[in-house]
DNA sequence: GCGCTGACGGGAC
DNA sequence: TGTCCCGCCAGCG
C-alpha cells in the first residue's frame, strides 16, 4: 500500500470488512490504521467516500456514542437508519441499540496488518 | 501560504 | 455521572 490515498484506502478497506449486522466506531478504525487520535480524519475520509469504486458501507460506522452522526451526509437522513435496520441493527433516536454487543473491532481483525 | 472547519475521542472539572 | 474543552490530521476558502 504505497498509494497517495493510502490513508483513505486503509480506512475504506476496513469499513468494507465490517460484517453485516455489525458496526464500528471512527476511533476504532483510526486506531486500526495507527491513528488513535485521527478519528476526525476517518470521518473526513467517509465524507469523501462518495464516488468510491466498490462503495463504502459508511452506515455501519458510527461515533463512540453509537450515534448516527453522519446520517445527514447520506442524502436522506432516513437512508442510514434504514440501512442499519436492514442489517437487523436496532436503531432508535438516531442511535444504535446494543452498540457494544454488535460492535466490531477492526484492530482485532486486522491485527496482522 | 495561512487559517478554519469537520461524519470524533478522551481527559478534566 | 454528565458536560465542557482541547487536541489531531487533512481538505478547502
């Protein structure tokens, strides 16, 4: 991985690795790529996910509080929640229910990276 | 080329 | 236990 978008590619790769019915946080992804304090950069990368080749399931990425902070960037606010509910993920008040239970740790799966 | 903002996180009060 | 403030990296005006 020696591309110019190495940072973004790593983030997109991790987000794409998120299993169906599971969610993760920006900080977890940031830590997985070595940016423990780069949670903002991860979120910013998601902002650029529009137009990405395979399509990044950004709807599975929420903040540390489990809140759908970026739902507003999906075009429609109900789009993100609808996708999550389609994944059998409980969503109420724009926040993921049982977030800690369905939480998927990327660093735990990409530990070899 | 400088400064601000932004889909966040964590520590301090 | 909850809320506020500061810190971080990168893109854009």
